[in-house]
């Protein structure tokens, strides 16, 4: 499903992965208020619900914000009443075991009205902003849960770009999410912009998460500070003590195996 938002004036707030982290979403709302950005100018790349402790309140706040949300694999799976998050992790892998915990908590909390809202989230969004046309997707077009990293081969970006243009015609820039790492990759056709996620730090050893502000044709990626201790406590209250709760405090993911070898903390530390 494609949704065209027409022309959007003024600065846009771009964010991905609220991940059931209510405190992070509250911090985003404060930033939007401070910058005078309304819901029409807020774009979320999906995965409203995931690892953290407040799935239903986070969905409620995202819906209330008026942000346009591109469906993530988490929305798709919950809308379908599926049994897991749809990342396709191998059975028995760290991600597989960890996601079993949060997905069942989320699935128990999210009611039919929120599932119906998720089912109505578009897979592909487009808009025009200050003379350029942008497309927004979750992971990839070929696979909603495709992990595209800053180090991914250029041909992969080009392949996904071509699939977007096949569906909606030429675009100048692409905004995407899913991988959890913020980055901007300059390609021949334009920029691939991943503004990162607000619900989990980008595996860099610090607690702040990320969001982006698009204005004047440029995207700046900013650090988001929020009440980490409250988010951590909410996870423990929900029984989510399998590993992701430590990531909020330590800034490192418990599931490093999802990252390509060159992006793992152990290899970054070796330089
Ligand atoms: Fe995702």
C-alpha cells in the first residue's frame, strides 16, 4: 500500500523504531513541541512495538502524535496475529530467543483497534519537500525485514531504489529504517537516509538514541536523551529481563550476531 502525502512545508522530524519505549516517544514529542513540528511533519519508519516494556501506551502516543507511520515487520506481524516478529532469525539464535519474550508481551497487550490501525499503515510513503521527492520504506521493498547497514553493498541499495521507482516513479531520496543504525549513504541517484531508531541505542556504548530533522534539503541526525531508568524499570515490570533491558543502560545490543562482522563492537574496538 502506497500513501502520497503531497507537498510538506517546513522542517520534518524523522524517526524509527519506538520499540514500545514510551519514555523515548515522550521525549520525541517534547522535541516536536520545542521545534514547533506538527504530526503532519512527523514521519516514522515503523516498528512502533518491539523490545521495550510499554507496547500499548507507545502505540497510543504514536497514534495521538498524528505522525505518518510506515508499517514495520512488527506492525505487519501483529496485524496478522502472527506468532513472532517476522525478522526471520534462525531458530535458537540470540535474536530468536530474545524476540520470543517481547513479542508475546506485545501481542498480549495490543488490542484489535491497534491491530487494525497497524494493518492500515502504508508500506511505502512519498512526499515532496522543498523541491525534492522522498520515498519512505521500512527495511527494503524486496523484503520488509531486509537489514540494510551503512556497510551494505551499493548494489543492494540500487536494487531497492529501482523497486521503489518501479512502484511510484522517480524519487530523489529514500528514507528507511529497520536496521536500528542511523546513517546517510550518498548514492548515484540520491541519498539513502536512515534516521535511526528512538527506542534502542545504536550499539555504540552510550544511552542516547537517534532521530533526524530534515530541513533545507539536509538531514541532521541528533541524539535523543530520555528517561532510560524509567524505560528500564518498565521492561522489568513487564518481565522483559532476557537481555534487551541491559542495552538501554549499556548502549550495546545483546544480539550482536545480527550485525555484519565489520560493525560489531568487538571489531570496532579493534579499529
Ligand atoms: Fe523492523
